[in-house]
C-alpha cells in the first residue's frame, strides 16, 4: 500500500510550492535539453565529420563506461556538498564540454570531450533522485520522482530533439552544441549567487 492509502490525498500542486524543488527541476530541464539533443544527434555529428562507425562505437562505449565508477562512489560524493553546488558544477562542466565538442574534429579530441559526461549524469540524474528521496514527504515522494523523470526524459527530450533538430538543420549540429554549451555556461554565471544562497540553506 502507498503512503497515501487511507489518508489525506496530497495534490500535485504541493510540489510547485517547494521553491527548491522548482529551481532544481528548472536546472535539470535546462541541462537535459542540451543532453537530449546530444543523445539524438551525436552519432550523426560524428558521421558528418567522417568518423567511422567503429570509432563511433568505441567513443560511445567509453562515454558509458565513465559512469560505472560513479555509480559506486556517487553516494559518497553526494554527501560532500549541497545538491545545488553539484548542480552549479554540473552546469559549468557540461557547458565547457559541449562548447569544446563543437570545435573538436579529431576522434581523440572528441573522445576527451566525452570524459566529463559523468558530470551531467551525476548532477542532473543521479543526485536529484537521491535528494528527492531524502527531502520529499513520503506521501509525495514517488510523484516528485515521476515529475523529475518527466522533466528529464519527457519534456527535455521533446524540446532537445525537435527544437534542436530544427536549429541543426538551419545552422549545423556543431553550432547547436556550441550554443548549448554557451547557454549552460551563461546559466552557471547567472545562477551563481542565487545558488550560493540555496547551498547555505541546504
């Protein structure tokens, strides 16, 4: 039985009253829009650069392999800093990564730009799940997790694939990576002071 069984139903609007949750979801959406564009068009970008399917497979495999150690150490890393500090670092690192990817042409350089991919995975997928599990009331925890997943892999994927695809058709995939990287870096600069306050509160 769920935590709301036999008790008072908790409406979804309760989540919108939690300012920290709303800020977290906004940052997740922003980062995941660029990430979902990456997921949709990265291999095509490599093909356009003349990278072979074999090299593309190796680059993709190593990108995923980078996440495996993080799954082991992630919980300990999470406890070292506030979720908002991790998310700010995620914005900065991911911004630099995508901006660098837009300039990369050689397979080895492209591979190096994928090494920081774990920052996006950890700061915008792994850590938010832990934070919600710890900070949300049990009656609304599963709903909050569902909203997070819908934001990350629903809304962000729709925007990243559709709007990003239209932009890529107009200005090229590499340029969209560049704009996405600069957008994340700008977000890191704009949110630094507000997130510092949230770090202290959290």
